[in-house]
C-alpha cells in the first residue's frame, strides 16, 4: 500500500481539499508554492499513463474547479499541472500556482510550512472552492 493510499484511507492525516469516488485532492506538505495541491486517483497505479482512460480524462475534470479555486486564493498568473512524482509509486498530478517558470522547477527549494500555515492554505482554497 502506498503512502497516498494510506492518506486516501484516512490512515495518515492530510489537508484534504476535495474527494469523489475516483479521486482525492490534498495539499502537498512540502509545496513549491502556497496552494500546491496533489490530485491522486483512488486506484493504486504507479504511472499516470497506465491509469485507465476514464481516470486519465476524469482527473482533469476533477482538477478544474480546484485549480480555479487555487488561482483565486493565491496571486499567480495561472495554475500549472506537472506530473513529476518518482518518490511515491502512485500516479498523481501536482497543481501549482505559477507566475514564473521557476515556480514549477523540480529543482526549486520547497517551502517549509507549519501545520498552522498548511491549515490556513487549506481554508483559503476551500473558501474559494465552496464559494
């Protein structure tokens, strides 16, 4: 069982943003930017292009309102998607608020946020998501 499956199952706490029958969205606890959110299919498959087609297309539809909420919650030019993720063998996408190309560089230093800061980020996104 992967770390992400444990988060989905509630065995490991997370700053949940949204969930449906196929996907789970939560904050990256080592974000590149404030608002950096992960979207994970609830099926445990390592590579993004190995997930079934209904999940591959569905992940973007699920991500869209979350990305729009992030963009409203945090000043940025846009929210980008990246699929780097060699640390956890569970397909997922990153939604990252971006103003400059360097904002999504895998070599960029990650932020060190306190639990209180992560909770504040979560609440800002949820406020925009739930309108």
